[in-house]
C-alpha cells in the first residue's frame, strides 16, 4: 500500500458545490451530448474520477457504441441447437463450449492494433498478455495462443520497424509464459501501413464444473485486487492523464508521464496464472475479472453491474508503483498482470495465503454492498458514486449512417478477366515461382521460429500446418484444433461474401486436420465508424458471418471490434478475422499437411475449380490489381467437405490433407511437397486451362493424399455423398521434385529456396 500523502481529490461533495466547474471532457474523447447525459445520470457534474471512468468505459474500444446495433444480429441468428454446447457466450470474458467427457474449452480473439504501431514490442506483448488473462478469468488453464498479423508493404521502411518488434513481442511474452504459439497469419498490404493489425487468440481448457464468471454477488463478500502493482503506464492518449488541467500539477514529484502503451511482465503473469488456478481449485473465488482495457474502472463497474448488489471500493488501498497518483489515474491505469476477485469473508485468509505462497501481491480493496451504487472513496472522501450499469453496460448506442461506397460498383466491374495471363510452360513456371516467393505466400518460418510451438508437450499440429492442434486429455487423447483466417481484398470487393469466405476457410482448415468444427470467435477490424462506407462494410460483414454460422450450425461465442484503423482518409481493407474451434476425439488420428514418403499414394483434388481471380494473389502480385467478384462461397459444400474429411480421418482413409486458398492448387502442391519433403507427379486436365487449374482461388477445395489400398473406398464415399473429386497425381518420394506434366519440373531445393528466402531477405 502507498504511504505517500493523499493527492487532493475532486469529491462528490465538491462536484455538488461547483456545478459549473469546467471539465476537459472533449479531450477525453466524450462528445457534448455524452457529457450532458453523464450529468443527467448523476444529477450533477461528474468528479474527475467519475469523468475518467465514463470516458474510458464509453470509448469505442470498451462500449462498442457504434457496433452494438449490428452485433445483436449474432444473437438473432443463433439457434437453440447452436447454443446447446455453449456454456458462456457473447458478453463474457471469453466464449466457452462443452467438448465432451466433462471438458470445457474457452477461446477468444482480441486486437491490440494501435498500441502495436506506437510501440511494437510492448503493444504486441501486452496484447498476448491481455487475451491470456481473459481465458484465465473463465477458470481455465491457458493452453496455447495464435496470432493474426497484418502489415504494410513488406519492403516498406516502417514495416521493417514494426514487424520485427511485433513478432518479438508476441514470441517473447508467449514464450516466457510457456504457452505454445500454434497458428495464425502474416499478411502484407499497403492499406495496413500505419495501421498494423495485431490480433491475438488464446485457448484454454477446464472441467465443466470449474467455469467462473465475472460478477460480484453476495452482500458482504470482499473485493481483492491481486497481481502487479498499479502504475502510470497505459493511461496516456485520450485517458485522464492527457490533460494537465484535469490531472493537476505534478507538484514537483518528478513523475514521468509514461506512454499510452502498457508495459508487460510475462514472468509476473506466469506466476499469476498458477496462483489463480490454485485459488480456483480450492474454491476460493465467487467471481473474477481481469484488468485489461480501462483497468480498475472496467473491473469494478463490470463486476458490480453483473452482480446482484452494489460495491464499495477503498481506492487508497490499491498498491501503487508510482508516487502521487490521483484517483482518476489509478482507476484508468492499464498496468498489466492484475486480477480482481470476489471472495467470501470466511475465505479471505485462505485466499491471501495462496497469494503469499506464490509471492503475488493481494489487497482487500472493497466489498459487495446492498443497493445499486458503485461507491469509491479516496482517504475517506467519496470520489465516485455512480450506478454501475450506466458505466459498464448502458453507454451510448449509435446508429451510424450507412452507405454503400460510391466506388463499389466500379470496383466490381473492373474484373481481372482482361489481365494478361501466362499460357506457355515457361510463363506458367515463372508465375508459380514468383507467387511462391511473394510476401503473402512465402514461408512464415522466419516468424514462427521465434515462437516456441511445442512447450508443455501438448502440441499435436502447429505452423506451417493449416491448423493448430492441442491435446486436452492425455488419457483419452481428446483435443481441439484452431485456425484463423481473413482476406481483406475479398472483403473489399464484397464484405458479405468476404466474411463468409473467411469463415469457410477457417472451418475448412480445422476440418483438414480431422477435427469437427464447433464454434467461432472473431476480431472485426475496420476503418472509421464515422465513415458511412465503412459502416456499410461492417454491417455486411457481420451479417455475412452470422448468416454463415447459422448455415454451418456453429455459434459465434465472442470476439472483438476494432474501429478507426485508418490513416487520414485511407481505411484498411475491411478485415474480419475469423477463428474456428474444432474438436477431435483422439489426436492420434489427426491428418498432417505434408504428403508422406509412401510411394504411389494417390493425390486427389476435392471440390470444383472455376475461373475465379477477383481479389486473387495472382492479380495482386503480378498486376497490382484489385477488382471484380471474389470467389463464390457454398457453405453447404463446405459442410459436406468437412464431414468427408472427418470420416476419412476416423476410418484411416486419408494420410495427408491441405486446403486450397490463396495461390490455388499450385501453392497447395508446393507447400504439401516441401512440408512432407516428398516429390510428386501431377497430371492436369488436358481439356481445361492449366493457368486456371493451377492458380484459381475457388473455395471449397482440398488436396488429399490417400493410400492406394484406400483409394476405392474413399472415392466411393465422395461419390455417394455428391462431393466432386478428381485424381490429379501420385506421391513420388524418389524424384525429390514436383513434376507438373506439360508445365515444368521443379526440384524441391529450388522450391524451398523460393518459398523460404523471402522474409529472411527482408527482415534479417
């Protein structure tokens, strides 16, 4: 606890006595009508501490004020059958699903985009730390992380500043926590220059009965803050510390105003994880909330709002690591590695003993009270007296103007059909090598080798596999698979279809591992909500994703919205990142991505190939072109494809599988051969255009390797279920080459040099 003299506070009594005292609400991000509404709620002007709480909790990041009216559509389209496996959904710290045998899995994705541009290492690191605590707050042990990253042009100077720091931050924090990083994406596009996207996903597991929720129930129960001390980091920018007038003079204390980006300590978080799990195991927690965005302002108001009473907090008891902090600063600080728990009085001593065992600072800072007020005192003076729901859950709701962008029709009409296409074998060969080495298709090994993918020993599949897979139960082999996907170019052409294509690809990636897709999380990254064209993109993407989930029969369990991702008038490509969770009853029957070393295995292409190049990598890399229609999406076909793959896995009919997406069949063949370190002979359809066969990006397709003995059984199953298939080649380990008859023969060493050389050349 701090022993410094109390900082003079703006109390509720003073607020009543000075109703016209000027307040810098605009500097804190509040609009005139929002400030007036706060005054109406309170019946007076807010105190400095109250204004700090409302300003951060009513921000776009915390209140979803521009997206709420659209996000409701997820609930409207979720059927009872989809809800049946959900134990917790939208509105909780993370979604939770029942995966059988008494196990529950929780997972969620969140963004840390703007902080990662300002300070790449700490922005990315604390993004990982925050999403891990969301999973921990549900009562689960965090098991693995994934990261979905997007940057400006790969050869741009600022990308060389941002990308290495972000990757180091993701890896440094996750590695220190001992959590494997098993999947994700790295994408480059000019629209992300100045607005990198750093989306982190975490997955954890627990027994069903160990689920915990964020609510403060039981009058007399105690509020305990535990973990790291509270400091000045994470409260710059539009927070209360942005205004010297609001914060007052520093009084010669010599305090340094730290950047708005939080500073993480993964070793403190690792200890906090183990401490929390022991507290859960001993039944010492009634409710729990992590401290992330908006810090104590969020934790106290959300716990009280979700409970059955009020709450009283003694703010001067909060352990500090900076002198002279004001109540507003303490409430708004986003210092990392902190949790807030609701504990029965009889359990406080045992709770504190567990924290002492783990050397975790823990302090009783409040209690649950009767009534419906959140009252916060500072050295016996009331600085906050608010209805907690008005802070946490009843913020502004905007019906932003929506308008289809004026250039949308011209964009769709400017298709790639007239672009020059390669036709000769030499041109096709050069195109394949150029695409394989392009930044968006090249190997991510330079990134993933900085992550520990196998720590804890539960990793079954990891990058460069399509899917990350983790063993949950060592006795039965039950596990989960996760994949994240998005294609901003597709979404720019058609955000409804683009969101469904992202869903379809993540769903397919889970299925090619042999797992059954069961649930979705999302991270919706868009430009300014004040732009009617951006809001049209957002509305269309939400509806596309929700309608797609309903058709596939899997629910959206939670997620994140990130707006204002733009530089000047240039918004990022609309980027709804979709994460799909799958369940597999025994990880030993997983399907690997790389083709194996058994000579003569049959290579089959499942699905249909069409002349679809709108938004494709070929159009982007070769012609710097964006226009036309994205690939069509058939979710009924995706569902059938997943059923066939899961059945093939369960019955031992498939030895390898790789989905087709960006780069088409050519990219899938190269990656399957290089990952498996095995050659193959490919025969294209002589009656179809080889360029279309190799590079089209039609959805709903998978390349599979099938043992010769299983080929009749597998193809009969596909035919019986109405799934198109075509035999396109055989595995040939002895050749050490990928031979595409009529086009070219590529040595594996030649392909590896092209595929793996790009990112090291740019960033080493």
